[in-house]
C-alpha cells in the first residue's frame, strides 16, 4: 500500500468519525430513493441537522 493510498483511507475514516461525510451520504440516498425535487444544499442540511433529523423521504 502506498503512502498516498494510506492517507486517503485515513482521511475517509476521519471524515466518517467526524460526521463530515453525512451530507455526501444524504445526497447519495436522495439520488437513489427520491424521484422528485432536488436535495438540500449543504447549508440547509447543516441547519436542519442541528435542529432535527434530516430525511428526504
């Protein structure tokens, strides 16, 4: 495993633990399961995440 690959995997792990990948997961879910409307912007997602659970369906 190269150093670049190791750092990429480490970065992925840190983002998952910190919750930074939450928006990416939300957008992927929205594209798969929701046929109407567009996903929330990152700003809207973060605002709602702090106040309620974010669900598109």
